[in-house]
């Protein structure tokens, strides 16, 4: 699974809206600048259904280096940015968690293992379609694609 970068976002928005890439880049950069400025003034930034960024203050404490436990390390108080996901984002991420946590039981007959694997791959394919997130983005194009039992099978 690859990361989404500012450049990827730029290309996606530009292609979807037909806007010039430089204009999209200016909008994205201004959004980040305003978000950073608001947080640096201690303000909370809220995007409905996405999440909330807020500044939290951590008090000073004493830490310990596990390699040299006899020496205390003073950690100063500081401000940190915390993010709390919104309802829609939590729901989409939970779908991802439910399907990725997959373990093949070894005591099942081979036929049942094959059926379980097909169900797992089908659910991943559905999540890819629903969210636009690709689980295997670095794979080359398949040399052959067939449909078996309403499941698309790709072969390389």
C-alpha cells in the first residue's frame, strides 16, 4: 500500500476538476498554511465528517533511557498537535481493519481454504472500489483476467 502525497492529491484533484495543476497546488498549499497558522495560535481546526486537529499541552516529566536506566532525562513541557477522526473516516477505516485481519486456519481442508481466500480477496476488491485505496498498487497490469464464480481473477 503506497502513501498519498501532496503531489498525488494535486494530480487527482486536477484530473477530477479540470483545474490547472498550479491553481490546485496553490489551493492545497494555502489550506495547509491556514491550518498550520491556526494551530500555531492554539486554535482547534474542525472539518465535519473528516476530523478535528487540536493543540494539546503536555506537562514536563522525567524519562529514562532504556540503555542507561540510571540516568534520568528531563522532558520539557510542550505543545503537540492531536488528531481525532470524524465518524465517516472512522467507519471507512474500520471496514479496512475488519478485512485485513485475516488468518488462514491450517486445519481446514484445502478446498475450504481456497474458498476463504476467495472471500477475502473479494472483500479487499470491494474496499478498493468503495474507498479508492489500492492494496497492491505496485503490481504490473495482469496478463490475463477471468471471472470465476462472480469473482474477478487476475493472473500475472
